[in-house]
C-alpha cells in the first residue's frame, strides 16, 4: 500500500493531502530515510512522523457578524451565508469565515489544520449556505474528524435541481475524483477517485425543477453538485456543473446545508441542529409554479 494512503487510514486526524504535505516537507521517514508519497510499504518498515507546530497566525481577526446556532467550550455551529468563503486562500485573505471566527473566538480554535484553516473540521463551498461545525480545541477536532471519517456524522442538505424525478427517492453511488481535463473541477471517474454516496428524496415538484432533501453518506469535494449533474439533474444556479447561463435571480448554486448531527466529543450527547432555508432559497421557491407537493 502507498505510504500516504496507509497513514491517512491509520491516523484519523490527518487527511491524505495533509500526509502528502508532510511527506513533501520531509517530516515522514521510513527506516530512517525520507521517502515520497509514492513509496509502497513493506512488512517490517518503521515509520517516524513529525507533526510540526501550527505556523503563527498572520490572519487579521475581523468583526464580521456570525449567526451562531450552538456554542460551548469545545465547539460551535455557525450558519454560513451564501457568498462567504470558509477559509483564506489566494485572492481571499479577508472577509472569510476564519477571519470572523478569529474575532469571535480569539485563541480558542484548534490548530490541527495549521495556519489557514484554524478550527475548520469540514467545509462547504463559497456559494453554498448553511451549517458548519468549528472546533475550539484539538481534542474536539480529532473526535469530530473521526466521526466524519467513520460516516457517523449526519449532514443533510436541501437543493433545487433541474428536471423532474419519476421516483420519490433514490441514491447515487459513484466515485468522485479530479476532473481528468479541468483540474479545478471534480468528476465521477474511476481514476484517482474515492467512493461517494448521496441519498436524495423529493420534497416538491415544479414544472422544470425539483426541490430535494439530500443526505451525504460520504463528504467529497463538490459531492452533491457532481452527483446531481452526473444523473442529469444539476443544481439550479450552478454554472460550473450545470448550464453555463444560470437561472435569473440566482448567483451560484441553490444549495443549503440544512442539518448536521453529531456526538458531542466531550460528553457523548447526540446533537442535531437544523437551520431555516435562507431568503434566496425561499424566494426562488415562491417564484416557481408548484405542480405537485409531496
């Protein structure tokens, strides 16, 4: 087995990409020798791993209003608005959720993801609205990451998608990886992919669109958007995976992370938090002529 795959499976708080970064930086050795991510392990190999301390934060806390749905000493759940970037990246070093979290939480954010993603356990796209969980310490971060990896973390979304469905519910089971040509996009592919499963249920039917409730069994990048496009029902407003000219009145995909459920890392309570549909979503529903409602 490749060393990066092996370590990402054995160390639940490290993703495969973070293991690869450690390998590239020379922080992982095999039998005393630094190796690359393509190295294939043999019986008896001894691995040594050095996890560097998170780099000092150079980000500026910003007093950006946050809609916090739950908060305690270990974590918080925030309802991210459409259009807000989750974590800083080239071209987006201010105005992000992380900038707002730094102002709200101060030093109380986990450092596992390093300098640019403090506290971020999972993410949602810039133009996807809805619930996101944030860890305030490494203990909470590790426990929550384990739940996500073991598929014990409930994530439900609502979306408006193109086309109609003959059935009331269904499932998409198709692996997702980098698009073979456009590396900025994801795609259903067998090469370099990971399994991905999305369950969906019809909430309401309209003339050319359908309102769906979706539950993620896995959490791949752009999973709902890719899976819906794959079965011929791209998310309304998604110019990346759907029609290049999106519907009028929509700026980005009509997709909302509506519910998350998880076991509290400290006391073992099961928490389930739900957020109302945002204004842009309800405004679209009001514009549509409803033909049939389940």
